[in-house]
C-alpha cells in the first residue's frame, strides 16, 4: 500500500483502513492509517436514510478494458436500485429474516446487485466473504460457510457444485 500511494495522483488518499488479520508487522503511518476495528466500534447502530433523487448517481462500475480503455458506466439510484431490490425479492423469493449469499465478485455488476444493493435494499442479511469458494478446499462452501451461517438462499455458478 505504501508503495502504491507514492504514485502520481494518489495524494487524494487521506486515510488507509488497516485490518488486523495476520499478526504481521505493519509499517504504520501516523495521521494516515486507521484501525478498521476501532473505526467500526465508534459507529452508531442507527443510520438514517438519505433522500436521493431518482437520477442521482449510485455508483460507477468500470468495464474490463479488454477491448480498449476501461469505460465507466454510471448507474443511477432510482432505476438500478429498484430493479436490484425487485429481482432479489422475486427471483430469490427472499423472505424477511433469511440469510442470503451470492458468490459473485463484488467488483462485477452481479456482485453489486446481489451481494450489496438488492439484499440490503430488502433488509436482508447478506453474507460477504474474502477469498474464493474453493480455497483452501472445495468443501469450504458446504462445511465452512453454508452449514455454519444458516444460509437460506444462494446464488452461485454451476462449477461451485460440481
């Protein structure tokens, strides 16, 4: 991270969230680095909704750039959020209180739609995890994730269940 932040144009980065994970040494930068756990602990349990216009930007998702420079696609609040919430509700028959999991990458539109926006717009508990479903073993999904989290509904590609 420190090397990346020496590049041109990175002076806009004011803080870096640091996660305690491995117990390894961290080259801490006072005034910039912030412990993630400490920041989360300071947050209120209440979060009032923010009124937004239907055409207000919700997020920009970039194409892969495989055919040229990546292009940013702006998704607006009203249309996208309504569709993500509706399809999550009806396609997955979401019922209040269920735990939902989409194994897609959050960096792709499927992940945005069915890990974040759709489930959260419906008040669902959505499982997010770091890594890949098949590591450290192919049994990770069944043994470690599904059986211990009481997931009720799941969106995954066929190769995950082969």
